[in-house]
C-alpha cells in the first residue's frame, strides 16, 4: 500500500512539473533603457513613430499648458484662460471653488498655511504647508504657482490628475493671486484691469467637483 501511495504521489508530481513552463518568462526581450545589438544605434528603446499622438491627445507645450515661456515662468495669467471664463471675476469664482476643494485643507481658507490638515498633525513631521501670504512668495510669478499645481513641490504631490482642466489650474492661480492681493501683494495686471464688468459665468456652469462636464478642454485636449 505504501509503495502504491509513493508511486501515485510521484506520478502526480511528474504531471504537475510537466505543466510548468517558463518559456514566456525566459524569452528574448529588451528591457526598458537597455542596449540592443539589433539596432544600429545600439538603443533598445525606440523613438515614437512620427505623428504619434498621446492617448490623452496632443498637448501644446505653451504658456497656457506649462506655465512657462521657453524656460522662464510666465508672469501673467494667459489671456485665453481668462477669456474662457468670460472674464476675471468669473475666473476668480471658479478658482475659489477649486481652491476650497483641493487647496484649502492644507493651505487654509486665507492661504496662510493653517488648513485643517496642518492643524491635525503635519506640524509633527515639520512638513507644514506653504503660507502663500509669506513675503518670500511675493516674487513668485503666476507660472510658478501653475507649475507647482501641475508637478508638485516638496511634500505636495502633483494635482494635475485632480485638476485636469488647465484653465481650472489657472483659475486657482488667479484666486491665489487674489489672496495675495488681500495680503498687499501684487495682483497680475490682466486680472486687476478687468475685475468688473465681466460677462456671464459660462465656464463654470457645467463643471462639477470631479470633471469637465461643460465640455471645456482638459490638459490632454488643448490644441
């Protein structure tokens, strides 16, 4: 009986091992960033085919989508972004809404860095949110704030996925500028010159807290 059991177990193990294949695991391939003798330039990574478009759509690398003109941060909020809201006042209202949802928990209602998250423990780790009213941010250009929203800085992660609409990001920058104005810091001229007499707030009419239901272009949809 013992011998029969041993034979049966051995047969079962043989069958199981026969079903184990590593041919899809151990196969010729080129790892990302590795060299390759197959191509004349010895590079395994291949350039994109001419005309390739990201699955998010083409994103023009301009001041509106990057916050930069060349390598320098832009010192004005793009007029096209202001216009997309029907004017500065409507833009500021939208910016206040986005700010209160995404920024206020850390940076506080007034932008002084005393948000709920900061008061509830971040200070323990000495990772306090930025006080946007501090004089050291007085020299920050609008493009720099846009860049931080898009790419993050320090302990702050990127909010590009949470605020995908590039004009919404500029609206937040505009609202931060208004908070700075309240703290006697300069407001970008193209907002200051048109704070009154705006058209209807069409831009925010179809927006929700999570998307672009109004049909306004997101980061991947700008041309």
